[in-house]
């Protein structure tokens, strides 16, 4: 059983520098369907499974608001 958390990050990059502007937790599908694992990792209740690509698109959408 793997016990790690993975993040998806968004960064702003320009000629003057770079900075992380957003991040979110990625849960593998087998984690998202395992209530005991979610509870032991203190994952907020109701956190759904989403692919990394979906999470990235959501972060991009937040930057445009």
C-alpha cells in the first residue's frame, strides 16, 4: 500500500522571475474510494476524485476570475 500525497501546482513565469500561484491535492482513485484512508490522512470530507488534468484546468479557471 502506497502512503503518499501528490500535489498539482500552477506557476507564473516571466522574464523577471517565477512564483507558485496555486496548488491542490491530487488523490489517486483508490484513495478517493477508501474512507478509512481518507480519514487517516485527514483529507477534507467530500473531496472527490479528479484527474490531474481536471485539477489543472480548474486551477487555470481560478486564475482567470
